C-alpha cells in the first residue's frame, strides 16, 4: 500500500512542479512539512512527521514509521510601482512607464510526500519528495520607453512589457528527492545523512532588451558583427538536475531540552543551456547551501517552545548574488568597461544582487486537556529580505521582499490512529524602494505579501 501511495503522490508532485511559485525567506519556503510550517519553521529538535527529515535528517529514527501526504495552496501577491521619469528614455535612459503593475498567477499548489521505515530500534530510512524553493512573476502589462537600437536610426519608443519585450516574468521551480539514513548513536543522540537529488525548471520571458549586454553579443561585436543571443529569453521551460548532501544531529540533552543542527551543501546543478545568455557562468544556477541550529523546550507536559535559526548562502551563487552594477564592466554598457565576462552569461554577469538571509523562527505546540486528540500550534518567522534598493529594477522579476511570517495550525488525531494536520501562514506586505539603475530620475518600488494554507494526512 505504501509503495502505491508513494508512486501516486510522486506523480502529483511532478505535475504540480510545472506551475509552482514559491517566495518566502528569499525564495525558500518558511518550513518543510505541515507541523513545521504551523510553527513558522521551528521545532526541528522535536520532530513528529516523516517529512521532518527535510529540515534535519536525524529526524527519521525519532519518528514512528509512517507515510505523510501534504498539499498547500500558496498565494503570493507581487507588484511594482515606477515613479514619473524626467528622462523618458532620452540620453540613453531606460525608463519604465509610471504606474503600478500587478503580477498575475496568484495561486499555486505545492504537494509533498514522505515515508519512514525503521530497520531496527536504532536505524531508519526515510524517503522524502518535496519542493523547497522557487520564484514566479507574470507581468502581462506595463511598458518601457527607451531607444531600442541605441545610437541607430530608430527613434525613442515606448514598447509594451516591463522591459519593452511583451509579457515579462520568470518561473523557477525546485523539487528535491532525499534518501535519508538516520541512526541513534546513544539513547540521547541521533544523526542522519541524506544524499539529495534536485530538479529545477526555469523559464524567462520579456527580457530581450538586454541582448546588447550579453557576452554573446559583445564577442560578435569585437569580431565586427554583433550576434543576437539565442539563449536569453522566451525559450520555454528548461530543466537541470543536480546533487547535494545534507547532514544533521539531534541531541536530547534532558527530558525537557533538545538541540539540533543541520547543514545542506550547495547543490551543484547542470546549467540552463536555453538561458546561457541570461544567467552568470553560461546558465549556472546552483542551489545555495543552508545551515540550521535550534533548541526545543518541553516547558510542561502540554506545552513546548521552539527556537531555530537558519542561514541561506545566496551570496555564493553568482547568478543570484552578482549585483546589477556589474553591467558597468560590459563593453557595450557605455561605462568604459572592457570585460566581456561582466556581460550577461559571463562569470561576472549581473544577477539579482541578493545577500545572504538569516531567518529566526519561533514556535509553540500546545495540547490542551480540554480538547481531546487536538494539538494547537503557532509561530513567528523573521528574516531580513535579500534585495537592496540599487537592485530593485531587476528584482521586478523576483520581488522576494517579505520579512515577517505569522503562522497557526492544528492536528487532529483520528480514531483509526491516523492524523490530519493543518497550517496557515500570512506574510504582510513589505516594500523595497530604490533608484532605477538605468534611469537615475526614477524610483522603483517592489511590493509583496502572501498567504498559504496546507493540509496533510499521516498514516
């Protein structure tokens, strides 16, 4: 029965991956698993579900053999505003037309599946399949005013689309398959290790205006015949496969206190060949490393409190971290630069300019005596958003600016020994404002808020 269940759930996850759009702490989710999300990502030191191995692989030996099936409905609301430009495309400016534009595609299903087997009292194997990160934007209106052929004969024009290329946006989805081995080294210390297989899908639309700033174009320019890039935009969905490793430990210091630590390596991914003129390092888009530590306290038999801290190293991935200002080194940018590797697709080509993100997660679990078989959860999650004002204009494509997450949830024990779990998250609106890098007379403001409801069934 478990095998059939896992196959069906895995197929569901692959289908849903084609339309997912995450963005919470940077572009990673605020937790993995319904109980974790109900406590804002906290509680790794006291795991309860098979899917908790996604947060700390030592969890597998500490939870009962079981199968989890979860699905969330995630709704990010993204928009940008552009102030009135004083240049309006003149003197080499690239001006976004004034106004507020909303991104479409506001609802996404996000499923997961996990199953846990115990080989003995001290060794367990857990299979987990889930989504951990991604970003999506879909701007179907807006326009930009600029000179589409630079010093050529065409006049300054206002063209449809955020960057003058029609419908504009990106869609990045990430799915993970973890094969987790966990063991108890002592009665109080558990460890785990998980080879991680990662799969990414990516699509970009509407950014052809950046063609003259690609390494492909510049290399042709130096040879006397500029070459328009073929792998910059509107190439449909490309995919990549990669591998990483995750390890963790959970130490039950006493009956009331537990500590945890986990680390996932940077995941080395295949390049997005169809977008090798867009991303740095010829289409490179590795998944950043993450580190987690935490503590859980059983304050009373009915109440536990949890504190966890997670850091994601976005700054180590060039296509995410390289700042927009790197374009000044590209020979066609008119800034005096003579370095082709500073153009899009080069090793120093600009990305989104993201910083590392440290997230603080606080959660509580309460099992009231008056509510038989019901457990209540709540949490708060804060992580400073990774986008600086000077990179605002390019982050219209990925406006992951929310910082606060408020969560609640409940578990319901069923008479057959199975369990239903729920979680709800709300992230209030956050704004980031900065000068349009391509038009110093214009301000760009990014906005985002989001909510999510998740349901899980455990048997």
